[in-house]
């Protein structure tokens, strides 16, 4: 990133492109996923009614998703400040999702070249289009409906995608993107589809959820065979990356810039951050952690088992991140760092 253009940076990427010229169906389940993707395409420009007004004074997200909600700090805020914080925090969160969709588009464009079968290549080509559409619809919402409030990418999100985009092994890229990041996206969009105050945002999220569920399905179909074939060193590399990707996603992102935009002082922002961390340590979760994280944890646990990645080492490492691996795939929320 340069000082002259903070909205872009270059990542060195090296990977092998497989020019696959066997066009017979090799993976029927993957080909069906491709057929579903073609069937379910939608147009962000024409299938969303952009004439729908957005009342920012009514808020974008539910207040319960804002850091500090329900604390004495929140209760002392006047109604106007709460409303402004809701908008800025919501736009900050949507900005991170937007950056993630852009990163996913780039990663999937690489995967088209890297994955071993045309069944997988065909599907990945549809995911490139899906991610482009998601970036288009979210950037338009933030620009047209929220006054252009697009915040910079958070450090841990940039770190994750820098790694993914520079990674030369397709199965590691797939674990980080479809198994970890897409699980995050599915949980987030599903939660927003159910709770967003703005009806237009709810509709957008409902549209995106269907796409993201397909993307997550790619990893479940495409990874088991290659994971079974890994040697000890490759398996260890994949497991270490999986834990690091989980750590980057699960540790949370603090919306400091949103609080600054509302005019909070450095001391007030530090107080909110402490409240956030204390709530996590006490398992006193607001809606975001009590529902979204529990659902996401369950999905991550289940998918790791489905693809054959739930080794004893992985399970031990996940416990340190707040997962509690159980035989039936459910999880108990443990004490975690708010990040």
C-alpha cells in the first residue's frame, strides 16, 4: 500500500495453471453444484430495487451488533449518538464484508486455473461472477444509500487475504477461502438477513446467502480426496494454516474508525474495547457472539470433520480459539479473546 493510493496494494502470487482438456464429467456432485450456480444467478443492477429509500436515522443493523451495546457506556449515550454510531459501525462492518468479497473474487479467479478437474473449474468460474456481484451490490449500497461510507480493510482481514492470494497450493487456498472465510460470510449474511433494520439490506443479504452456501459446499465436495492423499509434511502445513486462518477470522475486528467518526475520544474508544474483551472473557455475549459465532463455530466444526481435517492436534488448537469439539459436531462457546 502506498501513501498516494491507500485503496490498493500488490501481492506477489506464484502458482501452477492446469490446462485441463478432459471434458468428461469426473465429479457428478461438483457438476450439479455448477448447474445450481447457473440456475440461481441474479443481477445486482436489475434484481434489486435501488429506488427503495434507506432511512439511516432508523439504523442499518440491529443495535445489538454494535460493540458496547447493553453496557453502562452504551446506556449513557443519547439517542442521537446511538443512531450515528449504529450507522458508522454498520458501514464499517459492511466495508469489511465488501473487502472480503473482493478478495474472494481474486482468489477464485486463481482457483479456476489451479483446481484439477473441469467440474471444479466450471464451478469456480461461477463463483468469480458471484463474488463480483456481491462486491458490486455492497459497494453500491454503501455508496448510494450510506453516503459513500467505505472504510479501510482491517488488518487481520488483509493478512488473511494476502496469504490466500499468495498461496500456491489450491487446497490450502480452498480451506482458507471456502471452508473458513465463506463460513464466516454465510453466518454473517444469514444473521443480517434476519436482523437488519433496513429492508433493502435484508433483501440483499437474503440474495447473497444462497450464493455463499454454494461456495461453502465446494470445499466439502472438493477437499476430502486431496486431504486423504497428503503426506505428513503437507498435512502439517495445511493444519497449521487452518488454525491461523481460524485465528484471523475468530479473533474479531475492532471498529476503531467507526467510533472515531462519531467523535469518541481515545479514552472512550479504549473503554469500549475493554468492555468488548470483558464480555468475551465472561461469556456475556451480545447478539453477535451469542448467535452468529455459535452458528459459525458449529459450521466450521462440522465442515472440518466432513473434509477430514479434524485431527487431535487441530481439535486441541481450536479449543484455544473458543471451539469445543464434540463428537456430534456441536460446540460449546468457550472463553475467547475479543481481539
